[in-house]
C-alpha cells in the first residue's frame, strides 16, 4: 500500500493541475451565435474571437430561431424591444458553457452602457474613456523591512499561498501521525509489543517508531514533489500548445477581473520579466513580490512539518498505547486534535490579518503554530516571532515526548480496560 500510494499520489497531484487545463481547452468548442435585436443597439457590435462567431438577422423571432437552431447555429440571442433596461433571451438545443454566457453578458453590458452615454446623455465615448483613465486610482503595496528597504508586495497572492500551505501541512501532519497511532494499536492488539518491550526500553520503542515513520513520511513527501514536477514537465513538453492557449485564457480573465487594481501592473511586469529573463529565471522574478524567499519558505515548511508531526505523533502514540481499539482511540484523540481543527477553521481570518493578535498567538501556541505560522509566512513575519515559535515547538516536543513515554510504558501492556484522561494522568505521575 505504501508503494502504491507513493506512485499514485503524484499522478493525482499532476492530474489536479493538468485535467482542468485539458477540460478548459477542449470544453470551449466553437460556437455560432445568431443575434436578433428589435432595438437595433447590438447589430454588428459584438466582438468575435476564435471560439465565438456572430451573425445578425431581423424579423420574426419564432421563425428565425427554428431555422437557426435547425441549421448551423448553436445559440440564438434575442433582444425584445425595450427602452428601460437590457433584456435578452438565449435559445438553444444543447446548453452552452457558462463561459459563453459570461462573455456575452460582459459585451452586452459594455455596449448598453456606451449606448446610454452617447444617446441619452450625449457624452462622447472617447472623451469619457480618456477621463475615466485619468481618474483611475491605483494603490501599490510596498513593504518596508527593518533595514529601511522597500519591496513591492502582492497581498492577495500572499494570502492565497499562505492558506494553501496551512491546509497542506494540516493534511500531512494528520496523515503521518495517524500512521503512528494505527501502528501502536496493531502492535498492542497482536501482542508483538510484549516481545519488543523485553529487548528495548519503552521510550526507545516509542522514539524509534516516531522517527522511523517521520523519515518514511519525509521520503515519501519528497518523492511526491519530484514525481509531480517530472510528470507536469513531461505533459507540458508533450502538449505545449494547449498550455500556452490555457495560459492566454487565464491571463485575459485575470486582467479583466483585476482591472483598475495594482495587479494589472504586477501581471504585466511578470509577463515582461518572463520574456526577458526566460523560463529558468521566472521564479527569481516572482520571488521579488514576496517578503520571504522560496528557500526560506521551503525550510520553514519542512521544520514545522517535522516538529508538528513529531508532537502529534507522540501524542497519538500515547493515545494508541492507552486504547484497545480504534473507536476508543478516536475519543481520546478528539481533545488533542481540536486545537489544530480550530486553526484550520481560522485560516481565513489569519490570512486576512497575518499580523493581528489572533494570528500571533495561534502561531506561538505549539499545537496550532504549524498551520498558523505557515499561513502567515508568505505575508512576512518578524524574525523574532519566527524564532520564538520554533523554540517553543522544540521545547514543547521535548515535553510531549516525556509525557508520551510515561503513558506509553504503562498503557502499552494494559488490556481490556477503558481508559479515561484521569487515569492517564495517574500514569504520568508514576515514578
């Protein structure tokens, strides 16, 4: 199962990135649209592209839609006579994509707005566009570091990356810590632990299991990263046209959606940098917009992944030694997992305000800091806060190992008794 999971997960990760590209490029087939406008506002005014073509007719809509849909047209767009607002009906045999509807609505709104400006208020369109461009505001996010240096920042991108890192580390901590819990339960139920305890000390067995699975998990994690990158690179080389096409679509959509914002300049700068520097230097250019480098981000991710795993795996091992079955273990692990679950719920507020009191304290508490600190890092964290969080994680891990060893040495040989947290506390006080 380990080998199968190691090989399958990179394929799944790559599929999550590749399949949407293929579906988007294949799903957008060419559409022929017949436009019928009783108001004569939109005739010959729609803008065509490589995926959408427009034709225009006037007359009886019932006759036109029958002939058009029975012929070469996929959609009939009809504008009934109206002087108050835009009112359009779309007729079709097979439901068109949401992208087409969004594209048509965008063009219709722009054309109707221009019509109102020109015919109702007698405003020259060119003059209006000039005034609008001059009045457009733009706020550029610039962060000043401790040495007085300035660095342009992309706050929305930092927020998104932080949330992704928080969810990823949450997933991996529970994935590998859960393996420790199941391993302890298995050894206890088949009584093999009684043989092992006769040869090694309980704390040695506990640490061996935790560190062994940590190394296996880290190796598997690195294999996933390498294999996923290899698969994505191979697919991109095999189908460069589809990825270029999809890249163009995304760029247009992003430029439209973030119009009038600081992201326009950032995207333009990134595109120019890509052309000037080449693909091999694009990561260096992108990193200019982040308060922390990719190398520091990866190192911090590995640190909080390992320490977070070590803390939770030690606690899970203690729970596994005290329980006789997985049902009992789930009841005992609930109080342990609640802090991390709470942090996942608070990921959005942490990303929105990474320097607030909530984000600060959650990144200092060892049970919540792996997720909270990784969520804050892309937006920039003072060095002293990062180091303090790391020191607290290490100290808390030492305490947790001591606590887990106390529970493990007694609980691993206990059978047929349902254990409570009160009794576990008694085990900890035994000398």
